[in-house]
C-alpha cells in the first residue's frame, strides 16, 4: 500500500468543524468538533505533508478498525461536541493551559531533560492529558455498564437478598423511630414502660417486614438496574459527568491529585525515533510491571510515561530514581493502552499490524475481577 494511498483532506472537511451561532446580532463561529488529544501534542508527531494536499500539519492515524490514514491534524482525535453542546469553554480552557506548555516542551526537547522549575506543572499536565481523553470516557462508560449489569445479574442471589433484608429492616426501624419522635420525652417514658404499647410496635415492625419481601424487592431492583445499564450507552449521562468533572478540575486550579503526582522526573531518549502517542495520553506501570492508564493506575504505580515526540518521552516516577522501560516497551505500552487509535510521524506496515492486534489490550479502568469484587463487597456490606 502506498504511504499516501489513504491520505484525504478536502476543503469541505476542513470547514466541517465550524458552525455559525448568533450572538448579539453578530454571527460568530463555534466549533462542532472538540479535540480530546490536543493539537499541540499531535503537532510534535507530525508527518511530512502529503503531496498536493492542503493543510499545514498532518499525522499518521493508526486505528483499530480502519486502514492507517495520513490526516490533517485539525480532524484528528476530535469528536462531535465532545465537551458539550452549549459552547467550547472546556476546550478553550484547555487551550489556555496548553499555551503555557510551549516553553516546557521546548526546554525538554532542547536539553533532553525536564527543568526543575517545570516539575509541578508537568505533574498537572500529566493528569489533564490523561483525564480529558475519549479513551478515559469510554473506559469509564464501560466500567459502569459492566458493574451495573453484574449487579443486575446477582440481584436475586443470596448475598443480595441478605443485603436487602438488612436494609429493609434498617429502613423499617428508621420509620418507626421517626413516627415515635413526635412524642414528648414524658410520653416516650410511658410508652417504654407499657408492655401493650411495646407489643404493638413489635407487631407493626413484624407486619412491615413480612410484607416487604427481599425477593420481590430484588426483582424490582433487577429491572431498575437493567434499565440503568441500557441508559449508559443511550444517554449523555456519562459524557455530562465527565465534562462536569473536567470543569471542576479546571475550576479548582487544575492540580494533579497527590496520589498520582510523581516525586522525580526523567526523559527517555529513543535513537530509533519511533515513539508513538496513544489516545489514552499517559500510561503507567506498577511494581509488578502491570501496564495501566494514568487515571486507572493502582496506588503502587512507579512510572508514568508521556511520549512527547518520536524521540523523547517524559517519565514521572515514585519510589525509584531511574526509568526501567526500554524504548520498545514504551511503544508497546502506548499502543496497548490506547482506546481506539495511536498517532505517529510516518507509515509503517508493522505499526499497521499492531494497530489491529494490540490496541486496547491493556489499560482498562476496572477488570472483570475488580468489578466482581466491588459488587460482592456491596452485597456483603454489614
């Protein structure tokens, strides 16, 4: 296949990201597409411009389900109204943050190290670049769907029945206490000493418990959980929740959580100049060398990697002083933690093959065993 065989960028495609919106009598342009991987990052992996194709910056897109495509960066890693329908405030806020990163990237590229004065901001950037991605959102959606479905599957089991029985009994006790709270302390003292009154209270509780069946309640809960699972993919609830979390992150100063903030930094050089950028942004390994996304990393993570161009990757570390991954391992992890795509500066038949086989083979936020453990702990909660 020719390296330019699938390279397509038309004037119409370039303009399709814009729409007009009336604002005080004036027509202003509003973007329909939002980038979940920043153009700033993609430009550092730009390829040579394809012949006779308009546009300034291009990158090779390796997709899990499509042929590799050399594409105008404006159309890469973007999705229709990804950050919401109202306006572009989130992406504009990200752009402000990214504009501060130019000096940081320039310093890394020129000196092959991260200057101390940039370490705090680089920690914040790691979290932002990992948190804003489509890969993060889709994995969150998938985790919720799996968890809710498993809860529905187990809603009629013994553990769930015990959970419902305990909570029904607690709810009945709370309702009886609420009813009794209307009496004065003096009246309550009389009731406490009145055996007949106490028997009536016990009879009421027994009646309520006898007529609220954990089995019937389990069936109702199962139907509700099935409907909730279906809504995860049919509504904007996950998208809206992700966008609100991003907005809250920016409003609070855009600071990386301490459990994810690296203690030390390094830069890995790749003499083969073949690093790629996965659409999950940043990835981690832990003490057992398990690969994960930065957002989904376990608390024992040790190394977090961000490839910034084909030759360099920035590494944040905890508990160790020197990065342990080889250049080839970094490429592999970038691809395996990608949700759907990764990006490179050139065409490679080997990368095209890896796109089909290796994308999204690591980096899930919750594995099946993790979800099962969470659901079991919910049902068995005392």
